[in-house]
């Protein structure tokens, strides 16, 4: 593998790169054949972002608005990631746990305002877990407009293959594959917003994964959905149809009779592994069909819901994490630690999706916790003793998205460096949106000042974020 990477990463004189054209198997093991071929440089930009989720797009928009030339590479046919392609149509509260102080704004607030002009979002801003329910398909189009009006070069239906390094080991480009063929995007700075940390991983950076990964979920759209009936039927008959006993939630799309159901889960799947991802996609769709079969057999025939849409990819909660300059500890999140270099705030409960038992556990910043399981009474308790003053939000430091190696690289998204319980809360989209914005601003400042990412002043990053509409505390 190292021979393959070294060979691929040798740049040739500005016209192309040396790449791997084929591989052969010898004695039962895979070996890569070093056959040179020229790859064209399709574009040179200031900042290249891999992954077009809201996190990646927001990174690009913040950098482009400041004046950087930006490209965003996305493997799907649309931007938005889990919020669009996985149909997860809820953003959590932008306020602290007491609903007294707004702690999140920036591009998340801007996007909510833009969607509201089209009646594409329902708002309940003080609700902690379903403050904003939007139409995922409208969000796709709105993100298209945001990208284009910001002057970003979008690359949809484009796969990232390999990183390219120069002779000194500096990251200078990425190999992409799309309908136009294979080529290289060269850049001065890079943001890995792939979710799985694909660029970092293929660079050989340190990564880790927890033994009990939070399981992925395949969402679906239904017409005529009856939540009350489903919960009772699932408790009684779910086992007959091999529907895992987990956790169920959902939301109605604005201005429609369509309900988004998140009622599946695929256990023991690491979706950063190709075979596991394939199995998870197929198993998730099987569970959707099993839900329909259960409703056909035991539900009220006159109220049978209709399946109208499946996601283009499964909703992944967690895979690998990239080792960065700082790991957010469980205590940092649970006790609401504040950081001098904080670039994001969050109040979403610590939402622990179990792999080793059904249901999940919610831990709250006031020290209480609840174990929930569909069809069963909630089990309430405390994870810590009562305190005189409870924290009302937690923070994400800039250091947790700066990898230990490569001076022109950042991560943005769920691959950030965080301990297992801390991650369970900070992973949600409204938090990751802020992380993307911070990565875009930091990369721009590094570009402008010709500095290593780690040498950019966090105070300058925070000030620039604040000027761009973010709430910095």
C-alpha cells in the first residue's frame, strides 16, 4: 500500500501526475503495478473541499465570500449530505438548553431564512430536538443556489481517488474521477469533509474508531403515516419481521402529507468499510420493506401508508475519527467546558445510540439521563449529582479539527477528534455546520497569511466568524 501511495503521489512538472493504472495479483496477494500514465490537471484553486454536505458547502461558502477560489467535490448528485441525500430533515435548536440564549447562527440561520421564504421549513425554535423541520428536496435546490452565487466551482458525481504529494511530502492535489475522466485538482489548502475522513485516511494520518459505533439508519418517506399505530405494532410484531428493536422517530415535511420515518438501524456495520457499507444499504432497505409487510399484515387496511421515497444513501452516524491537535473529552462536553479557541457551540443532548442493546440513552447537561426504547416505559436516572449551576451548552475547539500532520489540511464534520460520549452529542448537523464554517474561515486566513493551519490565530478565526454572522462565545 505504501509503494502504491508513494508512486501515485509523485507530481510531474505541472502538466499531470504519475498515477497507478492497474494492479495484479501474485501468490494470492494483491500488488500494485507501477505503470505510469499522465493525468491532466483539471483545475487549480486556493481551497479544495472534499464532501458537499452542508458542512462542506458552508466551509466553501465562508472561504469564497472572503475571496478564495474554491472547489467542492461531491460524490452524490446533490449537496447537503445527510440532510438531503439521507432524508434527515430536522435541525436541532439554535438556543441553549434553557432556551434563553441563542448560541448558533451563521449559515445555518441563513439557510433557515431562505427556506422559510418558500414555506419549506417549519420552525419551533425553542424545541430542543426538533426546532426546524425542512423539506430535504427544497434544501437541495437552495444549496445549489448558495454554491453558485458564492462563485464556488461545484463537482457533482465526482469521486475522490487519491491524494497527491510533492517530493517534500506536501499535499498539493487530489485525483478525481467523473464523467469527463480522471484528473487532478491542485490546491493550496484542503478541507476533508467526507464524513469518513477519506482524504486523511488515504494520507496515512492517525485515525481511530470506537468498538461500539453508533449504528446507521435508513430513513424513508411515507404518505398517510400513523405513528401511534406503528409504535404499538412494532412492539408486538417487530421480531416476526426481523425488525431490530431500536429507536423510532420522524417528522412531517412542511406543506405536505409526507412523513419522514427514521425507524431502522443496522447493527455491527462500520460504513467506512466497503463491504459493511454495502451490507448496511441493503439491510436498511430490507427493514423498510419489512416495516411495510408488518403494516400490511397487522395494520388497519384502510390506513395503510404508502412508501414514496428511499434515500440515495444510508444515514451514517459514525465511522472513523481523525487524530487532531486536541481530543474533546467526555467531561468537556458533559460539563460544558468553554475553550479559548471555541469555534462552535451546541446544546443537543448526548444521544448515545447503543450497539449492544436496543434503544438509546439521552444524557442531559443538567445531570439527568433517560434510557428510551419504543413501546417501553422510559427509565430515568442521573449520570451525576445535582450542581448549583448547570451548564447550558458545550463547545467545540478549533484544535479538534486540525490534524496532527500536513500543514494545509483541516477536517470538517463527524470525523473530528472527540471521545465517545462527547461525540454522541456534538455530531448533529447544526453543530457540524459551524465546524464547516470555521474550517473555511481558517483555511482562508492561512491562505491570506501564507501560514500553516496550526499557526493561524484562533482569535482571528473567531473574529472573522463573528463578522460573518456566527455566534462566538
